[in-house]
């Protein structure tokens, strides 16, 4: 049972192997056995400190050639574009579309590699969280690759920054303006899409406002535009409704900034984000007292994330049995986490179709609610894709050179302990140890016949896959 | 967003099968149903037109001047409408579908919705799938139908979702429904390596783990079902052949697989497919027309495939969408979230024609089409007259049935 008084107080113990790996998984994407060992014996507070005060990451290379259709429009110029025949225009649109699709694939790979290589994994973890929370899909609705990249950078900039300011920034972000139609929200014909989702999905939750609040908020947000030729956002006062609006119990000639301020002044907003942060770092369906505790932290810190996240990651509840392996890995966490754990430094492009089969394509969430997560990742179809990814990875060429797997001792009992220790922090039963050892030793003679020509190193890779096939590996 | 944690609570009711050897045989034994009389042999196919299909540009009120007044840029010109009568007609891209309607294979139920409509995609989708407008229900109406039925739990394919994510409509506490994105993708790589497969089978049932997790039983259950399903599905449906030509669209592929599953007689009672997104806030005509054309052509190919195998009278296809859209267009050549909209029932067992009241575009609720038929009336009709089960326990109440079946 949760002790609400002590749940958020600092955990006084030092980290053992399991808690060190737990912290690395939750505050990032896990790490090699060596990285886990480096944290063993550390005080939780010190370990968290290193993760929260992350280094400047400007050293991580920017992606190459993020496609920006406005460069094409510029080439033609407004007059040149008008002069195109219908066929030429269709042809141009098709070319642009192809460039966008190619660009998105390289952008996805770039981000996955960044998650893997960054010296600041918590920054990427929060960016990924924001991407699923304040969703935007690329290519749809005129959202260009450059726009989603810029939005991604905005989320990264605010990774542990101020939630209210991030929300404000996103409200004027071209990708968001287009994705939720606020770029076509004008005084004469308000479009409520952004106004509704801002409250329902992003800040308050369903049933925490009235239909009138949606309509009034939509009026406050009128006038924002995106210039198609340049992809830039701007405010057009002529299209803004500057009349009086009644919103969440207040009234005035509100604009969008006022709406954000009023929303973030609602106690429900702090509770909403508190539950989201607990679901990200601790466990799903947190107790109301725990939500209230984190909400109070958010309010005290005026929605600054660094102190709030830091408190969560060093808390007693974070290091409780209830939190340990209590979350399902998302496909991106599974993919990046497996590369990170095995110590393979670069993701293979084949992870892109694999992630699609697992149900998570970056910059293409299923809808504005993002990926529902949790048990929704657990269908038999998605599980097949997860298992096939893991089986494919250990057999790939890329594994040969870089991973610590090459150094696993050539002795069945030692190798069994090395694999289950490194990949599962010993979260397996004695019978599973025995089975894996027998597999490595080739005890099953009929099976040995199947393994014609196989050497021990290949069998290590098979055993590594079987270790990762165990249920614990699917849990975060 | 409220998302129910529905699966965890239900897991205790699902036995984790530790021995995979005899399961294949059991699934086969449970599968043979050809020639059975009555409702036992029937199948329901649900098509989710997700995103909120605009009913007024789908079943077009081309005899109504309000429609043309309120939709200056979006209205379908009268000359293009595939007229059913002087008042109504189908979207011009739905020629195949109109052909089926003319043969009496399609029932159009107009103005379907529910009281106090919710305009959120997520809540309204949840309402349609759980059939519970007035409470937060954790199971879907088909899931509860499964719970109430006596279908064999050993059959892996009582229900099948042809979508990567299991929709809430299929969630129950007894029958677990696999989500199958495509047959090709539904295969475990280690099936090709007998030794690893055996080890995998043993290791995923490791029950004495030194930790607990609310998701652990579910992970184990799904790993088990993934392995059994991947092994069995190709064997169960591999013998089906067809000459039907489906459009090369995601919906075409889904319905082709649905026909294959139905035609293989593996005991599948309900299949879910999805199509969309119909969330046309902007530039609606191009998007919705394309989607309706794809739907129309895929539905026709599906029906023809079923008919060629003699399955057309034992399959009922029903569409649904979380809401219709506003009557008046917005400033972006689109429409915002609305309320009532038409749905379709398709098949050889349907009494074709128009049902329900034609939307009154003047007497409206804040610019929306008021619902005139409760969607639970349609569900009750399908449950009682198609699936042959009492509807009250599933729908938590009694709803008037329609004479469409």
C-alpha cells in the first residue's frame, strides 16, 4: 500500500543492479551492463542528479537535408507557380510528396540514433513523451518534414523546462497550427479542433470543461495563420475575434496566451500533468494521493519540470516494488533500449518497417491522442513484430563487431549467468536458467542435429534472443 | 483522455495455456462448422469509418435547399448525386455501392446517434464501441456478446481484429481477440527454427519470477497466443482460393483477408476492420470522396467474393462512425464534429432500403443533425436477429428493434 507521506521523499538507499538498470530505463533507454555497473552503489540522489542536469547536446549532429517544400516554391516564385498547368502542378506535388516521404524516413532514423547516442537520454525521453502527448503527424495537412523537425527541437528545448511555456510555444508552432487546424480558425468561421484538443488531450482531460468553453476558446485562438510558401506562422489581427469571451469561469477579450494562462491556473491542469508524469516514470493508474503530491510539486515549481522530475526519480515510490517493471515498453523504447543494452552504436534502417509492425511510427501517431500505450502495445500481432525484431537483431551482422555479446564467456553456466544478468538483471526463475544452460550446452541431441555447423558464438546469439524473449524483457 | 485499463482486470479469467502441443488440434476441432443451420454459422463484419464520416455528403439530401445553402463550397451538386429518390442519393464516388443498394443488399439507417452526444473523437468512439453513452464501461459490446455466448475459449479466432490495435469493441472478459494486421506479418521468425521455438515456448511460461508487474500475466498470455496463432493461422486459412479482385487499398486488403477467414470456416463470429480517417475539418470533398470510393469498391469486391463461395447470406457487414459532422461547413472547406449520421448494413440477409428519418436540417441542435435512431437499437437488432442472442444483457437495457433483418 502507498504511504502518501513518504512516497515522494528521497529514497535513502544506494542503487543495486536492478535499481540502477530501472533508473537507466526510465530516465532514458537503458544502457550496457557496464553503464549499469557504474551506477551500482551510488546514492539515488547523485545518480539522478547526473541524469537531470544533462550536458549541452549541441554536439549531436543535426539531421542532414530535412526537406522544406518552401525551397521548391521559392525556386518557381509565385508567378512561376501560377504559370504551371494542372498536369505540371500535379507532377510537382508528386515530387514534393516523394521528397517528404524520403525525408521523413531519414528524420526517423536520425531521431532513433540520437536517442541511442545522446549524452542526455532523459532529454530524449521527455521529447518522445511530448511527441506522444502534444501529437503532430508529418505530411498530413501540409505539415512538412522541416516543420515537424522544428517542433521536435522545440520539445527538446523544453524537455525539462516549463510546461506552460512549452504549451504556449506549441500553440504558435506551424506544425501544430496546421495539424489541429488552428491555421484556418478565423473570426467569421471558428474551427474548434485545436481549442478542444488543447483542453481534452493536452492540459485538462475530458469532461473538465463545457462545450461553451470550447467555442469561446476557439474564438480566442482565431487569427493564427501559416504562410504556405514559407512555412512560417504569423498572427493576422483582421481575422481575430477581439470580442469578449467567457472561458472557464472568467471573461475578457482573451487571446490564445490568456487561454493558456487560465488553463494552467486550474488545479486540474496540475493534476492532469502529474498523472501523465507518474504514468511515464512510475506506474499507470497512480493513486489520487500520489497524483495530488506531484500536482503540488508542479504548482510549487510553477510548472518547471526539472525539479519535479528530479523529485520523482529520486523518490521512494520510484524505487518501490510496485514501480519496478510496472510499465510496458513502447516499440521505440524496445528498439532503442535493446540497441542501448546490447551496446550496438547505430540503429539499422530495418528498424523502420519493424517499428511500423509494432505499431509506432515516429511523427505519425494514429491520431491526435497519440499512442495509447500500456496494454495497447500487447496484441498478438504486435508481439510477433516485437519478437521478430529481437530475433532479427541478434542474428544481424551488426552484432558481430560492437556488442559485448562477443565477450560472453564460452562456458554454458557462465554464459547463462552473463546473459540473464545483463539482459534481465536476473529476473528469471531457476528453471529458465536451467533451460538456457541446456540450450547453450546443446544437451538436446535431437536439437543438435538441427544445429548442423553451428558454433558456440552463434549459439550465444540464439541464447541472447531467448533471454530477450522472456516476458520480463517486454517490461520497463 | 480517459482510457480504461480494461485488459488487466479481465486477465484472471483467461487461462494461460502452458502446453502448446494439443492446442492446435483443439483449435481445429473447434473450427469445423460448415453447414450448420441457423445463427451458429453466421458472421458479423464491423467496418469502422473512423474519424467521423460526414453523413450529409455520403447519403446526400439533394432535394433539400438548406443543404445547398449551408454548404456553399462542399455540397455535392444535384447532377452528380447517385439518386435513390427525389430527396436522397449516394455520394458520386459510391457507384459500386449504389449497384448493391439497387439489388436490395443494403439497408441505410439514417440519423443514428445517441442522447447528449459527445463531440470528442475518443469519447464518442468509446461510446459507440462500449455501447454505454451514460457511463464509463470497460468492455465492448461485442466483447460482452462473446462473454454471454458459449463460443469455445480454445478457439483462437472466435473474433478477429484486422487492425494493429485491438479496438475496445472487441474487449471482453472471456474471449481474447487477436489483432492481425496482415497474414504475412502474423508469423514468428523462430517458427522456422524448431529448437528455438521449443525453448521459446518453455521460457515464455516462466511462472516463478522474482518480481511482480500488473502487465506480466498479459505479456505472458499474449506471447503464448502470438506463438500459437502464428503457427495455426496459415494452416487454418491457407486452403482458401478466390478469383475476386479487390482494390489495392488497405480496406480492400482487410476485406480480402476477412473473406478468406470466413470462407475457411474456422469458427470466426465477428471481424473488425477500419477505414479512414474521415476527420475532414479541411478540404473535405477530396478526402471524403476518395475514402467513400474506396469503401464502395472494397465492399462490392467483398460481397462478390462471399457470394462466389456461397457465404453471402451468412455474413452481415455493418458500418459505424463515431459521429456525423456539422451541417454548416466551416471556413476551411471542411466540417467540424457533429452528431447523428447514417450507417449501412450490407449482405444477403438484409432487407434493403431506407430506414429511419431523413435528417431535418432546419430543426437542429446547435447546427447538428439530431439523432432519430439510437445506435443501440441497431445493435439490439443485430444481436437478436443476426447473432441470435438476447440483447438486454449485452446492452444493459431493451431497445426497439428495426425491421432490417
